[in-house]
């Protein structure tokens, strides 16, 4: 994660290598220089009871790596398999781009970037699920 820049809102919390850090009263930027640091914005965290859709399941695996609760090497195949399964359903151009970015990020052990790409698919998945219920 060399060179990752986090822009934090006032009082925003972030998990870095197992430590919860809370920003002060003003917006700030943190430059994370340590490669492969485990970083998770707590506002983006998916709680276990919210893991109820295919995209959320894959996001949750990446999140477990970022929080330090799963080994990156062990999670790699699960992530790649999950991304492959999503690519069989989400066939539009924009989703393919995000899935490709997620795959590249996983292969490069850039789990924050993988989670970011996967999270961008959540609104699309929600629309598809809503259309299926209608």
C-alpha cells in the first residue's frame, strides 16, 4: 500500500494494523507509507449480518484481510473465485472494468484497492436485486 493517501473527515475512524484511530476535529490526510499495511475505514466496514449478497460476500473477504482477521494468501483464491463468479453475472462494461481492477489488485496484494473496486458494484447489485423482486 505504498503511497496510499487517506482523507479523513472530522471524527472519522480508521483501522490501521489492528489499531482503531480516530481523526480530530478537522479534516486531515494521512499518507500510509508502509507497504501491505492493513487499513480499513470503519465507515465502509460491512458487519457480518450484512453479508447477504454475492458482492457483499466478496467485499467481506477483502475486508477480513484488511482488518487482519484473514491471511492474504489464504483469502486470495476465495477472492479470485468470488470475482470470477460475479463476472459471470455482472457482464456490463462498467462492472467488467471494476471486476478487472479488483482482480489486478488482489493479484498485487492491494486489498484496499480491491475492496474499493468491489464496493463500487454494490449500487448496481442492489438495483438488480430490486428489479428481481419487482
